């Protein structure tokens, strides 16, 4: 699985002009299930996200996790993280998990993150979402369970 984390002061998701979820300080997590991924990858990625120390401590060093800060997570499915841009100008997405598998792994990842004690909101799988955020830093981190 792949995830792009953005440390945020706030983030939200709207679908059809209606805000469906929002968080204050924490992480916006764009997540993509890849072909061949299992629940084990979703659990591994959720554990990594929960422990990643990218929030400042009292000395201004990135030494605290979202769990340490009491922050929230907004998890948004994003199959385009599977983009293959090696040929031509149109990205290919054939390495992304099939939609039904992608949905199940997205939900399992989000549920696992919540089970780890992080207040969690989610986007709407396969919807045309409008994602709003206020970056904090900005701090943006790429995670991949294959790496």
C-alpha cells in the first residue's frame, strides 16, 4: 500500500458541495491499495502512520507522532498514487488494486488507524471529492509498504 501524509492544521472533504468530514490538527492521509496488497499491508501501514514522528516537540524538533499529539487523521482513498508515468504523457493505473479490493483495504486501513487510538475521519471511496487542507510546515511524507 502507498500513502502520502500531509501534516495539517485542518483538513476537510466535500462531495457534491456537502462537507462530509473534517479534522483539526493532525494528518491528511491519501492512501492507495496496490495490486497484491493484503490486510497485513494495511495494518503495517497504519502502524507506521501512527508512530511516524513528524510533529514538533517542545524544543521545535520533529519528535512526536500524531498519537503523541492527540491529533486526528482524515483518510482519503487515492488510486492515482499508483500512477505509472514511465511511458508517454498519460499515466497508467494498472498496478492499483481492483476497486472492490481497494475499497476493502482502504476501509481496513482506516479502521486499523482508529483502533490504534487516532480519531479518524474518512473521505468517500470512488467519489469525486474536493479536499481542502491547511498544510502545517509544510510537511509531506511518502510511505510505501514495498519500500
